[in-house]
């Protein structure tokens, strides 16, 4: 068996090569160090102890909800004990390492670690989905609230403009609210027939003489963007300015 380091800093094995006691001992010591490094990284914000057994216990508490927690922790304990045996094997024959046991322990730890990492990735994806769903619901609730406020506005709340929504749409709605008002008519009447200028001028004069600020504003709104009514628009603007000061 040949143990090597990979990008996760773990030791794996290949068949058909035996190790002498010295090499096997060093490899298991390194495997124990790899486990310490992994736990230190996972528990970096928990002020964990530097003792490996305490680190394993702390990690066990952190992942207690993980379905494979027991198997993962047991594989860590085996690596810890084999590492301890490697540290003392030169002194006591009872601590001599067996290559087959080391191979099995390293393989089991690798499998359990990969299962745990896949589980963590799945949990992360699920949390992201839940977060996106909450944001979507929150956005929908906000839009519904805005629409409700818009619908609750009284019909006279805006003259020629809307607090919510498209301004042009608000102007059209404003024109349709009071067709009996001397200042109220439709823009299309001006766009389709420019002879309506005399009628518009008469209506504007009537509103000015009555000091009807709303009527003048309605006429100004209707004339906005209509070709051929620049002078009348200017007169209406001056009237709005003057009437605003007197009312």
C-alpha cells in the first residue's frame, strides 16, 4: 500500500506495496496531523481546544443534526487512536501498527468526510433556495401593498397626475374624472383637429376670468405636447402662476 497526499491534505492508499514499521508510523502520524488541521479549520470560530479529543467532541456537537454524525466521528476517533499508537509504537510492542487496519481507517475517514461535505453543499443550496423564495414573497407583498395604497386614493387626490404609476396615464385619468368642468376635454380633440384652438382659447379665458386654477391646470395638461398650441400653453402657464399666488 502506498499512501500519498492529495489536495485535501489526506492520506490514501494503493495496493501491492508494503510498508515497514517506521514508514507506516510516520504516515499515521501525518494522518493524525491532517485530522487536527481539518478540525482546526472547521472550529476556527469556536475557540476550540488544541487537544484532538476535545476538538472531535466539539465538532460532534456542531454537526449533531447531520444524519451521518456518528459514523463520521467514529472514523475520526480511529485515526486519533492509530496516530497515538504511532507516536508510542517505538516503545511498546503492543502499540505496533497493522497496515491493513491503517488502510481501512484512512479509507473509512475519507468516505465519511466526502459524505459530510456533499451534505453540507446540499444544505447550502437549500438555504439559498429558501432565501430566494422569501425575497420573492417579500417583493410580491410590497408590490401588493403599493397597489392597495394606489387603489385607496380618492378620485380627487390628484389633478392631472398620479402619485403612483405612469405620469402620462395619470394625466389621462385626470382628464376623465370631471368632463363637465370648463377646463376638461381630451388631448385627441386637439391632435385630430387644430381648429379647436379657438375653443381652447375661449375655455382658457373663461377659467381665467373665474379664477379657476384647476380648470387652467386641466387645459394646460391637455395642451402639453400638442403641436400649434405653444402660445396658448404659455398663457396658461402664466395664469397658473398668477392664480397660485392669489389662492
